[in-house]
């Protein structure tokens, strides 16, 4: 189990740095703190869900964001972020649900995470690898919005439609927060000591 | 290994029925036939990717489709499917990339599937459970379109925008077909006997 301990120690150092510099979403912090308090588990990169304007130039390293919000958004701030439409590629208005990466020391722990995550309503849940001391479970969901709103400098949608998108994204965001709470409660109930 | 054999036998009966009644996408059939020819693997529910108009009434069992195409689409057929906008809920224009469920008899086989799928470009790949004789690997991707086009009987987007969506969906569809071919080749190269 030396690998688990060493890797958890590394991950915890990165986690502390991320927390201290405000790079961990507040909405997910209590859940991650709980997981990391357990001797046989820890968290790696995780996100509580977000609304973004992704500038997609068909080459992932060159993609960037016109806006990124780990919370509900307002139409005005989305419009403001779109004010200078990029000439190249496509801009997508996106809602992405939470994604969590949790590592279990043993296969039994990974199995428990699978069951708890599915019972909490997450649809895409799987173990990413079967290395001893590192059973990485990815937990995510199918709730999404991916709408092209700008193409080659041209805005494709009007303000009224953007209002619909924002309303829908905020609704999904609230639903996502509820699901995360359910997950946190179920983890505490089933993994707590 | 009795469980594996019995479950494969059941799955193969269902697979044959699905093939015979045309319910298996042609694009994915050679890949599934290959997997099922291997003694230590078989396939369960899988889809080669699809473009749909989903009528979402916020209750999954009551959701339905105004249109569903396991191929590239034309603007006219999408418009035709939207001709009678439902009064309740939302209609989403969606592109969903391929999703495969492959069962390995042993953990080593499941690990191989994980590696091959990731090397073929799939982003969401995980083992769904760790039951002896049934290591189910889910392979899917993050390429998606999810655009609300009708809400409570009202069409939210114009024809020009729908043309953009169709173009984008067809581009993603072609990309998805290429990725499936890569997966099939890599599976044949690495699991073939």
C-alpha cells in the first residue's frame, strides 16, 4: 500500500494549494474534504459543474474560454462575454455537470463508490484503471447543454434565445447542486466511520 | 467462469435477435461481430452515434423522440419532424456520440479494453463493475450537441440556425464514424488471435 500513501500525499499537497488559491469550487469542497479525511480514499481533479462560453478552434490545446462560471449566470454577463466575437472557429454556450475523480485504495472501496454514485443519480460512473493501490473512479453525468452561438465572427442566436439558454442552464445547475448534495450525504452515510 | 458463459450465451441470443430485426446500427456491426467472436469478450447494448430530436418532459419514462437518425441528416427531414411542436416540455436537437458496452471475462481483458479505447480517442471510458466473470466496460465520448429548439409549443430557432446545427451534427457524426473505425482496427490489432 506504499503507492497509495505516496500518491495520496502528493494529491493532498496539490489539493491544499488549490484550496488556498481558490481554485476548488466552494460547492464541492465539503464533499472533497470528507473523502480526503478517509484513510482509504482521496480526491483528484473535480468540478462542481459549470456554465461556459468555449471558443473551439478544433484543436484542444488552442481552445479557450470567453467566459467560465461555476455558478448560475445572468444573461447580461453572457452577452458581455460575447461582445467581441472571434473570427475563427465556433463559440459554444455550454453547461457541464459535475465531474469527480475519487481514488480508492482497494477494489472494495471502488465498488462502494460505484454503487453510491449510481444511487445518487449519476449516469456515467466507472473505474478508470485497475492498478493496485489506485482504483480511480470517475463520476459524471449526462446532463449537458452544448449550443453553438458564434461561428466565424457571426453571432448565430438572438438575445431572446440566449435568455432561454441561460434559464435552462441555471435550472440544470440547480439540479446538479441538488445531486451533488445527495452524493455527499450518501458518501457520508455509507463511508463514514 | 460459468457465469461468463451463461451471460454471454444470453447476450448473444439477444444480439442475434437485434441483428435480425435490424435494430443494430450497421456502422457498428462489424466491430460487435468481432468482439463477440472472441472467447473472453462479448458486447451488450451499443450505439454507433445518432442525431435526435428528443421531446423532454422532465420525466425520463415519458420522454419520446420526434426524430431519431443513426446517420447524417438533412435539414428538411429535421424541419419536417418539428412541424407539429408539442405543447408540453422542451424539444432538444441532439448529437450523441457512440456508446459501447463490452464485457470481459477477466480483469486483464477489461484493462486492455480501457487502454485500447483511450488510445482510439474515447474520453469517457470506465469499468462499470468488478464482478467475477463480468467486467463491463463502457466506452463513450464527450462530443455532443444538446440544443433546445422548441419550448412549450414555440419554435425557438430559425431555419438558418437549424442549418448550422445540422452541418455541425453531420461533421461530428463523420468524426465519430472515423473514431469507431480506429477503435475497431485497434481492437482487431490488439485482441485478435
